[in-house]
C-alpha cells in the first residue's frame, strides 16, 4: 500500500533542556503500544540522571496509553508512590489524570519538569513498529543520540551546582556538627569532666537525630532544644523534690536499697510508681507546656511550635528525654561510679575517669531504647489526645500507664538478668517505632513530611 497519512504523535519535552544543545535527549516519544515509566532506574523507558535528579525516585511515574479519542490517541499519568510526589500543572497528583497538550509534569516540587505535547507527522501507509525507547529529534527523524564527551564546569566542581541539595539532602549539618565535636574533644584532653559532657552531648544528639529523621516532620530546632533544656531545669529545681515526695513517700514508690531482699513483683511495683509514673510525668511537662503555649498562637505558628498531632508529641517527648538522660547520666550515675573506683584505687583518679567514660557511652546509647522510647511513646498519646479531644482522657491514661510500665519493667529486669534487659529494650524500641509509623500515617501534614525510609526507599 502506498501513499501517506497524517497522525498526531505525542511526546514529552524536558522543559529544562536546551534543544539546540541536547537534541534528541530532550524529547521522548509516546507510543500507543506500551507504557512509559519515568525514573532513575536503568530499566525505565525514560531514564533520568541519578546524580543530577536525586529527588526523582527509581520508578517515579508512568504514562500509559488510554485508547483512541476523536482527536487521536490519549494518555494517562500515574504516580508510582514516589518519595517526593508527581505534580501536574502545579498540583500534586493523586490517582491518575488524563494528559492534555501543554500539561506540565514535575517530578517532585523542585524536580525536572516535562511538557506533554502533540506533533503532526506524515507516515507511509505501511509503517514498521518502533522500539518503545526510541527518542525523536526536532526534525522528526529517529536516530541514536550522539555521545557527548564534553565536561562542564559544574561537573569538575560539583559544589558550584548543588545549591539547596547540599544542606537538605547531603547531611551537611550533621557532618559539620561531628567535625566541631571532634575538635572539641581533642581540645579538652586532660579535662575529663568537660570531655565527658562533650561526648555525652554528641552521642545523645545523634540518637535523637535518628528519631527525628524517622518522624519526618520539620520542627524548629530551638523548640526541640527548649524542651530538652526545660527538663534539665526541672531536674535542678524544687519541682523534682515535690515529685519525689509524692511518688516515693506518699505513693508506694520507694526505691529499694542495694542488697535489700525483695520479690520481683514488689520491685516492679515500686519501680512503676517511683520511676515509671514519676519520671514519665516529669518528662511530659515540656510537651504539655508546648501545647498550652501553642494553643494561644495563630495558625500556622501554632502547629510549628505547639502540639497539634502525634508526631509533635514524639519529637518533643524524645527531646525532653534527651535532657533527662544527660542530667541523670552526667549528674548521677557516672560520678557515683567514678568516685567508687577512685576510692578503691586509692590516689589513682585516672582509673575512675576511665571507667566513668566507659560507662558513659553505653548509658547514652541505651537512651534510644530507654528514656527516648518511653517519653516518645507517651508523647504520641499526648499528640493523639490533641488530635482526638473527645477521647483525650482515655488516650492519655493508656499512654501514661503503658510508658510507665515499660520504664518500670526495664528498671526491674536490670537487676535480674541481662538477657531479659535486652528483650525489654527491644520491646520498648519496637513500641516507639510502631508509634512513629502510626503517627506518620495519622499526620495531617503527611504530604509535606520528609520521612526517611532506610529500607526500600524509592
């Protein structure tokens, strides 16, 4: 059969590309016989540079042929549960959407942008099928892109082109903080107390940063630091004496002395009142303070500073626990052990300092499965009570009792068996992670949150 016929071909044009420079690399034809997947994975039909477009998921979005319409064939775009979302004409895509000429497709808010366009082409009556990955150039002829061996300035000096990605996606701030703390540790050699404080602060902050990344909600650093400092001030104020009097003198929470004969049930009960209920309520005070303070602020300042959802409660609860851990470890446990070793070693103060430093590291690292886990878990319930005020009393009671029971179980098993202590620590950590996952699902701002997925990230 001879002759020619006209047909409208659809294609995607990379809006940021220069057609004169890149030629075929900026335009991708859409075929009616196969879907086109866009992403960083080499198996995609449209493969984007993994270094240049780090905000793009491995398999970010797909364009599928829908069938014939009066004007020709039509196509539909779907988001493939990408990490940063797909945007169609500035609006985040949910489900699927049919494409129309001139539609702008962005892979992430600050990612590469494609324009969906039609182009009329003339074909012989008999046309051979083309490979779905063939790319067209500006003169409508199909050709293999030529190899480009040129090296740009930004390729030779990557720091000149990273921009906001350097601070947002390259973990620049944690790296800078690490360098600063390392220099401070070298500068304070020979000053054991200062060195211990620096080491403890760095390890505790790193543990908290891990929880912050898992929560995935941005919270001003000064708000989190205020929660940690508030708990520190509470522990150094008469408020602590009042709590001790109520929970350990009035209530049955007297901590047993070393060597005192007592059953596990009695020990657990004393720890429940004297450690669990007392310390979890104490650490919850900054969360409640943030809620009351933020309640009087207008939106969106109220959501940024105060407590409006479970993620806020977890972040503030874990920050409060950070302050509690530093005071308890540096002000009580480490000095007591160091002093005991010094007394046994006679005049050798270095031996006591060394043992104190050795004790410091596991004590601080254990805070992730300890104080941060209990307080973060209780913080989830405080945020949930704010989100669901009609059931707030029931929610708060469940959270308070559960977190206090985990705390008491940790303290009670610690004097019996290390294996049991490991099991309780794992359970407490699992409770916190489950609360974080549920809080992320319940978050009213989940579309804007940045949760880091350490396993199976797109």
